[in-house]
């Protein structure tokens, strides 16, 4: 941290929760719930192993956008069902995770590819940079409106599988994946059992844009340099999409982990997120670590946390699963 910045736990967010926040998202989820999921799976033998079956999957989401992803589950000869489900949600520029290592632990693991990601970009593809600022002055067409729902809709895919135990559903990701962990745990709080969010992005958007000049948040600063008159509209729109405003809706236990030298997602916003949570929450803040959020040391704790709540049956637990 620089000498001019207060300790992150002393930061006060500028995020305001709109009075109709719950109604806004309630209407969106009611809309998508009327759209048939129409799940599809295709086995991919070349990616499968002796322990894990890999499938390419598709399902319908908001605006009838067809969403792709990966589904990896243990072979029944290796571990018998039912399996806990684990959603692995992607970072900003990373592509969807192929979560074979999690499946080997005993999870029915879904690598989610929200709209604009590889194989989900046929109907919506704003590109990178641009996803963060696409239609940023209109809450009804802002890019993350559908993006958040696509991740939440992956819960429905997992629950459509007969081998999945509906009482054990978790979500995990870092950076944008950390943000999607928060929003999915909030939007599907009646289902999600546990979540682990690393270096959570999309929390305190405007605060982060003032605390860092790293991308992706610098996209907001770039936009406002060209459109300074839009700042109030931008702020008002982003309040409907800020993870800090989703946080009070989460009911399940959560693990949040941050790096105290993160220049992409400032640790201040991670602390603000945790302050807003009303669920059982554990925060791990690792000194001298940046946007990796101390992954080398923290991942065993993340695994232990998820395993403790989801209880996968596995022959062995691997130290470094693929999380995207």
C-alpha cells in the first residue's frame, strides 16, 4: 500500500444501494425463469480420462442467449453418485475453466462460459476491452445484466443433472470469477451451499477506478475522459451491478481472499464487500501479494473450505486444481 492510502479496513465505500435493487433483480430472474433451460450435453472422449467424463454443455439464458460451458463429473467406476456440484466461474479475459481436477476430487463441476466468452459469443460479443463499459449508462441493457444471469443459470443446469445432490451446490472463482461467485450466491441464495471468492472484481466499481489505473477498471476512466458528463449516469447504473449491493442477499458461508498489494482489484473493495455481508464470512488477506490474492498459500484453504461444506468423496485431494 502507498503511504497516502489508509489501511483497507478503514476504507468507506461510495457505493449506494438503490431502493429498488431487489425489485430490479427480482424482475430479471422472474423473466429468465420463464425461459426453458433446454440443457444439452455432448460427451468429449478426447478430453475425458479414466476417472473423469468431460462434456460440452449448452443451456438457454436471459434474452434467449445460448450459453456454453464444460461439465466434468467422476466416472461411476471411480466415484459413485450423488456428487456435490461446483460452479467454476471465469475471470475477465480468461476463458471458461475445464474443471477436470475438481471432478477428480468428486465434484460434478461446471466450467461456466457467460455470454461473450468462448463458444458463448455468437449472439453477444462486445470484446475485451469493452465488456465492462458496454451500455454502461443503461441498467436495462448493460452487459453484466445478462452476464450475471448466465452464471446464475448454470445452477439450473447443475440441478438438472440426476447425479447431482441438490443440497450441495458451491461456487468459486477469482477476479471476475470472484464477482460472479458473489452475484450467483446472492441471486440463487436458496440453492447455493457455499462460496469462495478470490480478489473480487466488480465490487466498488467507481471506488476501484479511483484507486487504481490498471485495467479493466481503467476502462471506466477511459470512458469518462471521453464522456465526463455521463459520470452520474454511470455511477447510478453500476450501483445495480455492484457486488457490495448483492452481498446482503447471500445466506451461505463465504470465504473471501485478497492480496494486500492488488493493483487490479484494490483490497479496499474486498474489505468493503465483507463489511456488507450478513452471512458467515471468512476473510484471508495476504501481505505482499497482488492480483493472485496469495493463491499459492490460500488454495489449500479454499479447497478445505469448499470440501468441508460440500463433502466430495475422492481418493485424493489435489493441491492446485484448475480454477480459471
